[in-house]
C-alpha cells in the first residue's frame, strides 16, 4: 500500500516523523523550511497544490497533518469517484483526532483511521452512517469478501435501506468466514429472495433474474487458462471466452485473470482481448508447466512447437494455485480455454 504523509507546520513535522516510524511503508513530505536533511523525508516542492495533484492518482492513502479546511480545498479539484479516489485521512498536529475524510469504505480510509488512531492513541473520527450505527455497508461487505460490484445504484439503495433499519437477505454459494452484523439475514436458498425487500447473492454463477432488488457480488475466484495459435485475432478469443463461460454457467465479472504461456506474452490478439475485458494477463514460464504437464492431456504438435504439450489447462491450474478445473478445454478456431475455480482462502 502506497501511503503519503503531508505536513506544513513544525509540529506537524514532528508528528509526521513519529507516524512514519509506525508506518514503514509511508513517505513523509514537509515544507523546505522544516527540512533538516533527513534522507527518507521528501520536500513539498514547488508547493502543496502541485504535490497533491501529483500524488492523488497514484497513492492508496493520503494523510494530511493540517487543518481540514486546507485539505478540502486542495483535494476538491481531483475528486472523481469513490471507486477511484484514494483514502484521505486528516490529523491535527497534536495527534488528538484522526479524521476519515474521503473514501471511507472502498478507499479504506475508515479502517486506516482506526489503525492510525490505535498507533497514536488518538480519537478516531468516522462519520459514515453505516459505521456510526455499527452496521455494514454493502461496499464494505464486498471489500471484505473480495468481491466485485457492478451495480452501484442498487448498492447505494441497499446501503440506505440498511442504514434506516432494514434487514437484507444474503445468499452465497460457498460459506465465508466472516461475521455479519444483524442487518443481514443469511438465506438457505435462492428462492428465499422472493420474501425480501432487498437481497444480495454472493457468487460467480449466472442466476435467473430475481427482479431489480437483488444485487450480485461477484466473487473473484475464476482463472482462465488461454492457449492460441500464432496471429489469432482478439474477436475469436473473446467469442471462445464467452462460450466457455456460458458452458460453465459462470460470469465474466468473476474472472480474476487470464493466464497463458511465456511464448504468447506478445500475442497481440490475446493482449487486445485482455485489454477489452479489463482483466489482467498473467504469464507462466514453460519450465513451470513442464513440471506438471504430465497431469494434463498433451498435444505432440504443441510439444514440438513450443516445448510443452499443453497450455490452457496447466495455466489455469497454476494461475489458480491448484484450483479445481471446472472446464478442461474449450477449443474454437485455434483458441483453447480452460477455467479453474480457486479454492477458498487462496
């Protein structure tokens, strides 16, 4: 996690140095007039406005040791979306209060505020309604479960319903080790959603439409192994992926990564397909595949061509850290897709 600490006073500098020791991954920025030659301290140069503009899109957490009003004025021009903005935390220079100012849930500022307050012995100030009422917002639930959200409007509606005392039914395909507050009711089957004002399904399956009151949180536990011939086009790869998901009744939103062999790392069609889907592409060395390829069906032609006899299956298996292969192979016009489902607790 990238953390930047910014301070503009002498007292703030002292607290910043203390906090930097407690947060080894952080970088401290001070005004030139308070810089005393420390190797691991950076200058606010040429000014605070320019530095905030530079850091805002590249850090995970911004800690300001200064007045809240100054912080608000400097971050306001850079605010985009709760899914993109970093967490912003404000601390007074005496270290009395630690305020979660921005991106409390998705950006992690609330949790980071509690951590910093614990380290400093300070008072954490968190104003998000779900936290104040000791409930759990839907985006926090998704974050805790390592799930993806796509319907943010419904997410907002359900969180508002929870904050105002509503109880939401939740059903997931596999048990998760997480303590849920009383605003969630665990359901035994999907059909139970019919009796709920709002419901949440946690999983990677394509479920039948349940109305406009059911939100799906997409588990990030599918890994696709991809093999392809040289010069294959992205359209064919995308079509094969689509067919493969339909065959396994899985959602593309739950695919965490595509995985292929090292000789395909520059394959333009594959790179374009990954970019189109906005899914990262991981490269596996042939040596690693060779160590386990005896467990998979091999092609003598592929073996002769690239040195290993199988690509998609071992890539899916290795990329998922030994997950279960739910689709061994789907072949289509020079493309081979295999899908592995990662085990819980990867």
